């Protein structure tokens, strides 16, 4: 049913606005769940994530077994899974899978699998895509049938990369990212607020409060996120034909993010891009709760780092707890210790194997 048809059946119908905070929280839960399978998790965009599986064969077995473990962990998510050597092959495989199912491309079969795929799967701009279609190239197999040198001569370095992706020659590894625990400051309003000036004033207060957090001391803010819980309510309305329509009055959340080009600990510089976004894309309803998050950080100056001992100690304690948890899980799965610590035994020896020794690593 199209939007115009729906409005024709219910003239009082209102479209439901997106709920970006809910989407963001669901995606964060997905990343957390996948992190229990592999520590190498790379979020590419909202709804797309790459999972490094190198080394998991010794724990779970063949790729089919690894995929089954992931499917069990994500039961109820109805996701599309793809397994392959390199991120591009894995992504194409996932895009061809049905919801709740997986497509596995065995190692060495990348070229055969990719050959039948349309050129639209390549990361192409509109102009190269148009030129390829004008040349009669519709699939990756047709692209790789042309010598690499000819594609390079026609499209340059971009063409070389596209040809190698299509041939399965490029296997980009998954790059795991360490997501620091965000610093959060929130403000709940007794009555929903819609005045822009009050929201800006509240934003300044939240930034000041977050900058004073002990874990922020000695670090500059690199990425910041501002979200809001909006006043919501549903109204039942009856049209002239006796049909009752439930029309949501506004969206449930609002979200903006900003990546600071130059990390800073200055409140005004942190607030500037958020205030601009607030002006350009304000909340569509009254705000019940405003939440500010510092989500990424950069080391401060030498002077600032002198005051960061508490933050560093807290970070080391968190890393130690994570190592202990990971070590226990590995020991339970493989029934033996697989983590070792290198110690110096005979540093004067000419033989490298006598200089060092391995002992069981106990975090």
C-alpha cells in the first residue's frame, strides 16, 4: 500500500517519524552481542557490521559452525549473514542472503561467486557506473573478462581497485575498534520543553557537567552525541466512514552527532556544531529528557595528561577485568590455557629461544 492510498483510506493519518535513538540503541546491543563471539568487531554503518573470524576455527570449527554460533547468538534479530574472505565478499554474500539465513563463500571460490553478481555491488560513483553500462558490462564476471590493464587505462587507479574487487583479489581485513565507555550527562525536564533558547542553555549546562567528569580529565573530546526523548501521544480519530485511525502525534526521539575536526576540551567549541545542527534540524516535539554523550576521545596535552592519572587507572582496571573475562572464556572453551606471557630468562644468550620463555598468562 502506498502512502497516498493509506491517506485516502484514513484522512487523519499521520506518518510515523523515525526513531533514531531506538535504532542506535538496537545497533549498540547488536555490537555487544557480536563482541561475545569475536573481539574483532567493525561497525561500518547503522545496520552493517563486519566480524573478524580469524582464529575462531580452533574454537567453533569450520565456517558453517561459526555462522551457526552467530545465528544462535542473534536469534530473534532476523539478520542477513554472509561469510567470505575479505569484507567485500562477505558483504556481497550477506546482501544475497534471505532474512534469518546465511550465504557462505568458501575460501578460494570468491571469483566464481562474484562473477554472477551485478556491477551495482561495487562501490561505484554514478559516472563510472554509467560508463561501464555503456560498454555493455553488467556483471562482475564481464568486468574481469576484460584485462586489468585495459580497465586501469580507462578508469585509472579507481578502475584497478574495482577490477581487483570484482576478481576477488582484494581481501580487506576486519579492523576491530575499541569503543571507550561514553561520558553521559542527562537532564530531565519537569514539563516538556520546546523553546530553542532553553534547549541551548540546557546544552551548555550538560557540556559543562560532562567536562568535569573524572574520566574526561586529561583527554580532549573527539566525538559527541546529543539525543532527546520527546513527548509522545497517540490520538484515536474517526473519519466520516466510521473507521477509527490511530495517528501518532510526533516521533519518540531525536538524535544528532558531531565529529570534531580538532579534538578539544573547550565547551564553546564542543557546543558550536551541536547548536548549528539544533538550529538546522530541531526536535519535532517537546523535549522531556536531553542526553549528552562524549563518545570518542583524543589524548590531551602533556599538561593535561599530568591530571589524567585517575582516568588512566580506571581504564587499566577496566582492561584488566576484560582480559580476565576473556581468559576465563578461552580456558572454558578449549579446556586448556592458550594465553602466554613472554618473560626474559637468559638475556645474555646468543640463541633467541634461550633468551625468553613462555608462561601461562593469568590476568
